[in-house]
């Protein structure tokens, strides 16, 4: 970050915080992305939506790589170690892509 500093993972520059207004106010209203509704009308938080998207990306890469984790990692532009971690995290059965 040019001419900026990081304190406890929160960026600031010239006395201004980069946090969204709702987080600065502390009113608990996290805005539209934090409590968005999915296609079925269910409310999901941002983390759940990101996890689902990440899982879909890993599965798509594995499908394209026919289950080969090394090739899937190359398709995703990341390491095989990270792909293996995500496979474990999301409980993906790689045998179904072979």
C-alpha cells in the first residue's frame, strides 16, 4: 500500500480508515453483501457464499483436470498444496472426476 500503513490488519491512510461505514459505526448493519439472499430466498452470509464459490471453482478445475490435483492447481494458478487443502476443507471426493 503506497504511503499507507497496516495496524492489526486494518488499513489506514492519513487518518482515514478503509473499513466500510457500517463496521466503523458498529451498528451491526453489515450491508447488502453480508446478508444477501440466494436464489431460493435463503439468507447467506458472505463467508458461506465465498466458500460455495471457492468449492465450485476447485470442483470445476478438478473436472477439467480429470481429478489430477497438480493439473487442477495449474488451471487455478495456485499450488497443489492449496488445492489439496481446499479438497480436504470442502470434503470433495476426487475419484468422481476420474
